């Protein structure tokens, strides 16, 4: 197998991000087994053909059921709408394909467990798209923690703050409808923070949360677009918003650390503040996705007169992936969190091991999300173990 | 009454801070009725005499009971240890003196209510020392909110992070003993955040919290000092830490805003990060006490291409108190949060009105603190109204 | 002409950057005429073949003279070492090819003028690689100035600070040898700042400078690599450093603005600080390449109580190129300054107009560089007009 | 001598700053010999009496000639307008008084030399008011350099940026008139930067500068006030601005370091940006007066993966003066640069040694200022030695 042949389902925002990653691999990571962009799939024939040409795929399909059984495909990459993940993933597993699935893995925990079981039963590789793990600055955070340089962890404070729906005239896009999106800020943004916490701190033990929908009705969307920059029509009839605008929760981790996590779309000035801070017995680290190349690091054992958070630009030779890119000080963008993610996926297949994060991580994340939902509904602390 | 005659009980850190404020008033606020530093009081005669001379008081007392009834005193300023606040305040009220009391008002809600009742019954002015309200940058935050420039508030996120007891060999100072301090990070630091939230957002409706004592035993303190920079003796016998090292809680405000509040002494790199962020329908504001002169402000209606948080240095003519200090760009320090506090106190007395914040604010703060404690003990949401 | 057929000479750092840009165009700028990556050229057959395969070019050449006359080439992209630019560019012009040439255009002003003349005589399009102009944040700076929102410009303060040769054991790479590199920090880094100043402020009138070579001898390089992260051999014999480590100069612009410009490779902690600040009668702007997506903007007519520099993240819909990338708050990297540069080049060819910046800009930049050199040699102010 | 008896001439901005410092000493530096605020002096009897009462001086004088010969005065503190410094200082020296003189020491170098000579001949202590040296963060910079922790210095980059006269309708206050102020931005702001460079880097060797007066005529001032926040009268007749609005210069230090220094009052958004950066062989430091408690420090020998500028809050026990103030993280303001300055002055008198900085530093600073002026006039490099 000289390359890994990919069939991708979905061709919008995430399809573009994944395609870009596949295209970047042979150029920037020539030692990684090369993904071959065999087929792209979507329901709208004209739309998928346009994306095929634009993104550089060899062929297009309009029926994912055909795609997942094609002989010339090794990997199925699922970035279709969330409500389609489960069915596709299980079919792909049954067809013996390796699977990359965007987050959220599924609309609920039960479905995600089914998906994990199917993939395990089929013996295929499976990965879930928690791309933020793969920012070099986040990799540095992981390294510092793993090497014990931050010590025992006391606190995790994580936020994902956005502001694109503060205007009450912003329309009722699909992300604000529970039957399609599954969840609002919690599942969309909070899921990333939960995964980051699991990656860096460890497993959650118990949680308690609260949530709110600040704008309860919004203009129905008449146009076809539904992106983050959609414009509402002030005169349009209104429909009910059925997901959360903001969800916050407190957490206790298995290792005794305390967590505070918040996801909101109602924080003006924050276009995409996916940030966290970790405090340990030997130091602290801070990250903000809007400055994706930077990590703030504090060491308690620095000399007494020069203690302070260091702003580390994670573009030096000592930083993950950096040698594949540009000289020190030359930053990379958001998009390459996906590139690095695909490095891991290709490497895992080539090395015959499970990639990380995989469906098991998607399941765990979903368990935490649902434990928070349950804690909100029942107004009490919920242990993650209750969900399993 | 050409000046307001002050008798102050307590002569350590807070006694120094208050003395400095009284001394600053005639110089920087010549139009404010002048405080006369009549008497300072403390149990240790030599200690209090040294402070008297150093801080510039006219006389010294060693028995607060004598002080509070002196004819030549109009105001009693209480910054003795927290466990003495109640008895002194009630005696001062009964003696008809106006009262300034450091926070926390009392060790518990019941005591603080008694103090408020005593002061109201006596018809004296009463103020509580939530000094952070009086930073010009915080005053600007208040002004922006009051003028509706931030719009309806969605979120309050407040933190008070310190790191002075991360070392497990740091000794068992009085602040780590519940019978003297009443509370740990929660009452010491969290109280300031709660007051800030009440000042800027409004009343709390319900809360749920969690807390932890990361280091459960510490070396007993043999030396007499107990300050924030005390050094432990590694060989000393150990005693139990009886307060929280960290307390976090979620909150819902009466006006529907969501709150997340955390107080910890286990955040390396944070010497004194008393910070908050508020998100509203028209903008956001951010504050960090370590940069006490600055406020970050975002307006959603800024032109599309130049939206961003502004770093406002609150030293311009348009900012509170600034015209009494130095030209624009010339910052002031922490200490003048006390100076401004005393401006309010002196003005309230001169204008025959209650100062703000007063004992009622101390009571409300205590109610929230205890609601959080109760929520931790009972592992459930607690409405503030349950405490009243 | 359905696409624009490119032949590229050079296959190292810049060859990689350009290739990446060409590859990005059809995906992210599908409306721009598509570059066809026809041939890559370099002297080392094995090396160029490796890059051909890695970067995705259709064919490889080892003789640039053959490349520039190929019938299937519309454009010659020159990113070979600086000392080869002139000969190649003139040959390409004579062959009727459009030319993209990396900066510096040539080793000296006379050569650059010859190149410009050749291109003009041949009637081809010509562009020079001042890529930093194409960061969206810099484009925003340009827009604000062009729209008069910063007012009349008083000051330009520009720095390009690096630190990769501070260690005296860093070896004598080609960039430190005048006969190959032409210049040191001045021509390599200062040229970018000069171009930025010309782009944003206007033409230089006169200059006076100073320069220094802090480490005058360095270990000879035995290994073949010569990149920014080369390691020296402490025991190796030493050779003379023949370029400047740092060059600073003052400038007066034609429009009366004052400039201060510095380029140095001796600024520890600065991996790639290409920064500037501009002060005008209505406001100020600041940029730092290490935070390439951000622009700091100050407006003097903001309300009195909320004046402050705004940190604008240039990823909103209102910002140049942003709609071709990701949603607001999702940053892009250094590499796409090249992508945008190629958008301009392809568009200019398609629209039959000269791209900007073109060889005339390369000539002007070279004139300023040499005026500074002359001012250093003669220890006096030198008008740019003296050089013409 | 149980205290040091001070007579102060001047009672405006600087008189207030000095008075505040004298008042702070006994409280915060009880071990320092106490200044006794014996007499304040100014020409306007009513004005000086008001300041006397407000600032807390024992007596007032309206004739400085009487003040300097009073028997009950040990020290003369001169903060009268700059054009009066020389005459007063010489008279004070002849009367055997120790002298504190605000910067600039005199209107020109010759005068400042006379003042130094007079003080030396009289054998009195003399100090000049370069207060910025005394910020704890600047003291830390000095310490790091002195201990060799930054290594050999390559670069000094210093700026003093303000914006209070950008509006062309701002009136012609005394600071804009050469006969009274002596100089504009150069002497007022640049002098501070020059002193900082001398303090941290060493002596200047040669300089070349440029300057500009952007607004050449301004409304005459009809009101009596002339402060930084004066408002102009759009209809008033105009007068000529006779000082520089901005002056920039390049410098070479005796030790080989390169300098770039700029002073301007035309930088919108900068209320008081007195900032510098120093690059050395082992690291770098950065300071900005608007964040007076902070120093940014970079060490080249930090571990490879965590290199970055540290933001050090100079309020820890390890920092100069900090133990006399508040706990770590509790910042102090601009005003205490004067307090620390007076600590040095009082200590020098008590220890019978010259304080630092003293008149010799004032002379050196003036020499650099005039060398820059000469270099502008003659459009050539000027060695400082030419001035001596």
C-alpha cells in the first residue's frame, strides 16, 4: 500500500478543512504515508462536484452507501452533519474501512457507544476530530504536563467563548435546532474544552452544570445558507431556539483536580476564544486559540526575582511539528491543527495502531456532555460513572 | 465639625492601608472633609505605639472598649482580626460612632445581620471595606454598565487567584485556621469577587459550589509572623488546615445573568489576580487587578473592520478620581482603592447619607458566601433567599 | 488561457513557500485564474526532483536557461539565491515571460534598474516578493490610512528583530557573506520594513544610518546546510563576517513624516518581530508579525472615557481575504501572505495590469537601502534622489 | 540631626509629587532619616499658602532668596520652572544647603556645569530628579544587567511617546516656548530616556538626530493654566511654537552598543509611554512606564522548549523597595518613583555620600541633549566629547 486511499463524506466547512489537510501532508510531511484523495461525497450532485474540483478530489459520489463499499477506498472520513455520523460510521466499519469522524461523534452517548463497538468489532482504525489537541502550543502543554514540569494539577479552567449569535435578529440556523445539531454551545464548543481537559488533566469524575438560552425565538431562515455569518431577516416569522446558548459546569477529576468549564455564544468580542489555564504544584500554563501559536508558561522554581508567565511562541525547533513548517517565529494557522490530526491518523494506520484521539475518546466526551445535561435537568451532581 | 475624628482599631496590614488613605485625603482630595487621625488601638502596647508614630496618629490605645467611647472620636475604623469585628462594631454603634469595618463584616451571616441592625438602630453611618470597587477602572466598568453601554448582561466570570500557599511547607498561619479566619480562599478572596459581581451585575439568586483543601496538614508556625510571605520550618510538627484552599461556584443572578466564580490560593504565577469579565448584549468588559489602572472594553457597534477589545488606561480626565491625581498615563497603585473608599466614607458623613458599600452589602455578601457553603455541604443548588 | 503556467527557479525555503501558495489558490480562491505548476528548476538534479515530487510540480529542470524559454511556461518565478536574480529576470523578460522575483530584487540598485528596464521593454508583468504587505492585518492598516481614518501621518517606527545568530559559535552561513547575500540584516530584514513604510506612509526623502557587526568572525560551515537553525562547530576554523548584524536609520518622508527603522539579528527573544507603529493626526496603528492576524488600532475621536488601543483580529468578514478562509476568530499563518501575493499576481496577469508591488517597488526599496549604506559610509544624511 | 529639614521651591505638579514623597517616607520607610517639611516657597502668596496647607508644610515663603539662607533648612528642593534652576541652585550651594533639583538640571550644558561646580565647591550633596530610575521594575533591570544576566549589551531602544498636543487647537502653553522650557519633547521626555540609557547601558559616545515641529502655530493661551490638559480657544490669535514636537536620534555608546531614541508628543494613544528595550548576549529586557510595575525579561539559556519573554510583576519580596509596600501582586503607582528617589537622597545625606543620580548625571544628560541638537543643526554625527 503506497498510499492511503480516502473517501470523504461532507464537503462544506469541515470538508474544506480536511481536504486542505490531506493536500498539505505530502508537501510538509513527506515521510508520512500519503493520503490519496479518491472520492468526495455529498447529496447535492452539483455542489459536491464543485467541491470535488475545488478541493482536488479524483471522483465524486452522491450516495454515501456506495462510497463506503468502494474497493478503492481504505478510509472513510465523515464530516457530514452530526445526525448522519452513526449510520455512516457503522456501515463503514462493516465494510472494513478505517474511519475518521468529526466531532461530535454522535448525537448521544448510546449512539457513540454503538459506533465504537462497531469499529472495534470490525478491527478498523478509528479517530475522532478533536483537532485542537494538535496545535503545537497544546502539544507543548501536554509535554510539560507529561514530563512533570507543572507538577500535580490542582485546577483546570476552560472556556470556549464566541459571539456570533448575540444579535436577536440572527436567524434560526441549523446549529440552533436540537434535532439536527443535538446540542448548542455545550456540544459544539464545550465538547472541545472537555476533550482538552481529558487530554491534559485526565478523566472527569463528577459534574454539575447550568445552561441558558438567552434568545428564545429567532427569525426563520429563508435563504439556504446557515453559516456563522448568516444574516437574519427582521421581518421573518420566528421559530423556537431549542438548544442552549451557554452552558457552564463545575467538575471534579479522578485525580482530584477541580475544573470549571464554560461554553457560550454570547460573549461579545470573542470570535473564537477557546482557552484554558492549568495550575499545578510546580507551575501553570495558559492557552488561547485566538493566539494559536502561543503558550503562556509559569514555573514556580524560576529565580525569585524573575518569576513570571513566559509567552512561548511554539514555532521553535523544540516544538511539535515545527520543523516541518517554517523557521522560528513564522506562525501557522488554525487549519494545520487538521493537518497534524491527519499526520496522526495516517501514521496510526501505517503503524497498525489506534490513533489518538479515537472513538473511545469521543464516547468519553459524550458521557461528560450528557452527565452535564443530566446534572442540569436534575439539579444535582452527576458522576460520569452513572452514564456508563 | 471642621474635621472627622477617627479612632482606628487594628494596626497591621490593613491598619497601614487605612492610615495611608487618611493621610492622602487632605493632600489629594482637599475638598473632602478632612479625617483627623485621633487614636490608633491595638492590644500590644509597644506594637501599637510603633505604628502610631509610623503612621502618624495622635494617640494610642490598647483597649478598644475605651476607644469606642472616647468623646473626641466621631468614627471607629475596625480592621482588627475578623473574629473581633462584631463585638467592636456593636459597641461602637451603641456609643453613637460612625463605623468603617473591613471585610469580611463578620464570621457568619447571623453576626453580620446583628451588626447591621445595631448600626441601623443607632442611626450611625456604616461602611464595609470592599475596596476594589474604588479602582478607577472598576468605576469605569460601573459607569459603562449603568449607562447601558454594555447592554443587558449575560455573563459574569470572576476569579481571585493567588499562589502564596502552594508550597506544602508553607506554615499553618492564622488565615488557614477556621476558628480565627472564618473561611479560607472563599471568604478572603471570593468575598471580593462576590461584592464585585453585586456591584456590577446585581443580586445573586442561587448558587452551587465545590471546594477543596489540597494540602491538609502544614507545619505549625513557631515564629510570630503570619503574613503572606511567612516561611515554614520543614521539621516542625504539623497541624490540620481547617479552611478551603479553593472554592468555585456557579450562580444565577436575579436578572438572569449567569455567573462563574472562583477563589483559589493554588494558582502559581498569580500573585493577586482579582479579575472579571462581563459580557452583555452591546459589549464586554474585562479587568485584572494586577493591572489595576486598565480596563478592557469591547463594543459590538464599533465599525465592522475595527472591532476589538480596547485597553483603556483609566487615568484620563474622564475617569473617576483621576483629576485628583496625576496627568493622563501616570498610574496609581493598589493603595488608593482605600483612599477613594475613604473619600466616599467622609463624603457620606458630611452629606448625612449612608455610604456605599455599607453593612447591608456586607450582609448580602455573607449570605452568598454561606449559600455557597451550604450548597457544598448539601451538594445541591441553594437559593440566597433560603439564608435570609 | 485557462490557467497561468508557471516555471519556478529555486526549491528551498522560498520555493516551498511559493509552491504552497500556488497549491492553495485553486482551493481557497477558486475565482482567481489558476496557476499551473509546470516546472521547477534547480542546479542539483536529485534535490530538485525531490522537491518536484514533494511540492507537486509537473516537471523538473536543472538549467534555468532552458526553463525560461520553454513554450509551455507563461510565468517565471525566481526565488534562486539573490546573486542570480538579475540574469534570470532579464532572460525571462527577453523570452516574454511574466516574472515574479523574490526580494531583494537584486544585489544593488543598478542591477535592479536594469531588471525593471528589461521587464518594461519586454512589456511583461513583473512582481517583487514583499509578502508582508499581504497579511490581512496589514491590508487593514493600509485601508485605514487610505480612508483617512488615521489622518495625516507623523511617525513611522519599524523594526525587524531576530535572534538566530547571537551565539558567536553560530557558523558563517551564506547569509553572512556579502558576495552571496549582498547585505546582512539591512538587506534581508530592513528591506521588508522599508517596503512596509513605502506601502503605508509613502516615499522616503532622506536617510541617515548606522550599522554594526557584533561578531566579526565565525566558525566556517562544514556541513552543507545553511539555514537559520544551523549549528556551528566550536573547533572549526573561523572566517570573516562581511555583512552587518544590525542596521538602524532615521528617515524623513516626502510627506513630512519622520521614520525610525531598525533591522537586527541580535535581539534575543525575538524570533521574527517584524513590527511597526504609525502615528497620525487621528489615530495610531501597531502591528507585530509574530501575531500576524492582529492589528492594534487607536482612534483619537473615540469617546473620552473609553479611549484605548483596540486589538483587532483581522479574521472578520470585513477584512481582506478573510471570506476565502475560515470563520471569524480562526487565524491563518505566515504562509498565506504568499498565497495572497499570488492572488495579486494572477489577477494582474488576468486583468492585463501591473501587479503591486512590482519591480519599480523593488528598485525604490533598493534605492533606500543603498542611500542608507551611503549615509553610513559617508556619515551624513543622504537624499534618496542622490541615488537615482 | 534627628531629621533632615527641607525647604522646597515650586508648588505645582512636581511640588505636589515631592511633597507626597516626603510624606510617605516616615510611614513606609521608617528606617530612613525623616525629612521635615519646613518650608514651601512660591511667588504667589495665596497659591503657595494653599499648597502649604494642602501638602502639609510648616511654613511658606514667597522669596526663594530668603528660603535658601534660612538656618532651619538643611536641604533645598528645587522644582521651580527650569529657567530658575541655575540661580537658585548656586545660591543654595553657597548657603551650604544640600540640593535636590528637578530635571532638566538647567536650560543648557554650560549652566548645568556651573551648577555642578558650585555644588562641588560647596561640598554639599546634590541630586537630580530622574525619578524613573526608581521604579522597582527598572531597578530590577539594573540588577539583571549589573549581575551579567543579560550579558554584553548590543541594543538600547528607548521611546517616550505622548499625545497631549496632537490637536492643533491645543494652546501655546509654556512647555511649547523655548525661552521658558528650553526644549520641547527632546528636553522634557528625551532627557528621561537618555538618563535611563546612561543608567542601564553606559555613556553615550556619539549621536545624530532629527526633529520636527508638526504644528508651527497655536492659539495663544489666555487662561492662567498651562497644564497638560489645557484647552485651546479656537478663535484666539496664534503664536509661534518654538520647541520641537518630536526628536529622534541614533547613538553609539562607549561600550559599542547601538541606541535608538525617540521623544514625541504626537503619538495618539500614548498618554505616557516611557518605554525601552535592551538586547544583550544572554537575554533581553523590556519596560513600559504605563505598566510601571512590570518588566519583561527573556533569557537565552532557558530550556529550548519554553523560551519566551516573562512578564515579571516587580512586587515580590525579591524586588527593590517591595518589602516596604504591600504583599506580592499589589502594585504601586507612578508617585512612588519619587518616594524611592527621596529614600536615596535622605540616605545619601545620612551616610555622607553623594546620591545617585546627582548633578554630574544632570550634566551628562544635558551634554547628550545638546550633542543631539548640534547634530540636527549641523546635519552630522556629533561626539559627546565635542561638547565638553
